[in-house]
């Protein structure tokens, strides 16, 4: 069964640096508030899509019994460790359902990269839940939405409380970030995407001219939003909890209501 909300959560490791330095930023405050809401929902498992896991091939589901931290950033002076327990039974159910729906889905055993560890560090700091990481391969938007719908069906019918979230950002111009160079087009792109999500107009999320897209360089072509769209269904409106812009990078915490579909018999774990 699903918790009442799904989340788009930023994965920038600089959030950990802000926390380490004792900064009280708006984003850290928003993450703390969301963590309280999630703790109240008391999920027993979390399925989390990492926009950082972009290996080519099928959609991959990490079916490991335990996920070791993969540090995929360097030079910040702070290394985040978030080793966590897996959920092989739920992972297998996701793989089987995806394959049954005619999608390219496969099991994997990889570990937790920053698309998983940073969001969970802030939203589930007690680490008391089982985690199933999902990859984001370069597949077509329609396939991403279909996969999101499959994930929704499986976790909605599961006999444990399950939360779903996506670890990803919007604009992602790493070159500009490395040079500390502001990119006005990237911020304008982010604002347009967030406005579309708040209106529930998912078709308009990510729309823009070639020049704007070239400047913003949206992470993974925003395929993570396509999976989220498939999971939620069309027309669902997001509530922006916080937006934080840094040179070339747009990070947003967005909360989405999860409606309840027709009840069905739960699957056994």
C-alpha cells in the first residue's frame, strides 16, 4: 500500500556540505519538514528512482539484500555514507511486473549512489526502512511513463506501506557549476518546469527552445519526471516546498499527492 505522498527530491551533495557547516538554508528546512511528514506516514519500504543511475539497457531494479554507498562525487570534503537494507521480494515483484507489461526491465545489484543516498539522508535519517533503488536508462518518454505506472501498480498492491520518490534535479549544467557561472536560461527553464508541475500540466514540463535546453541541460532529459508522471497519473499537481538555484543547477523539493486506485488483494511479500 502506498503512502499519501510522493516526492521529487534534490540529490546535490552540496546539501550535505551545508548541513555539515551548520547552515540553516531554506532547502534544509524544507527537507526537515518533509522528513517529519514521511516519518508520520511510517513507510516500511521506499522505492526510489535515481536520476544518477543512467546505465544503458533496461530499467534496472536493485534486488540486493543490502545496498552499499557509491560515492559518485568528489572534492567537497564531506563524504556521505548511507548503507541500507534492500527488499529483494519487492524488487523481484517490480521486475516481474515490468517484464509482464512488455517493458525492458531487469534485476541488478549495484548499490546506492547520490540519487539515493542524499535524498534518504535527509528524508529518512533513521534508516529503518528497506530500500529498492531504480535506474533511469535512456529510454523513450512513453516507456518511462509506462514503467512508472507499473511501479505504481505493484507498490499500491503490496502488503507493506511503501513510499515512492525520485532523486533528481532540473537544470544540470555541470560545466557552468564547475566554473561558478550563472546561467539565466537555466533558472528560467526551472521556473517553467515547476510552474507546469504546480498546474498539473505535465505536457509542458521541459518544453522550451533548443537554445534554452542547451543552456539548461536538464538532468537525464527529465526522464525522471516522465517516470514520476507515469506513477502519479496525468493532471496531478505538485506542491513546491523549496527551490534552490546554484550556477547551472536547479534543485527542487516537490511533493505530490498520491490518489488511491480501486482496491485489490495485496501481494504477499
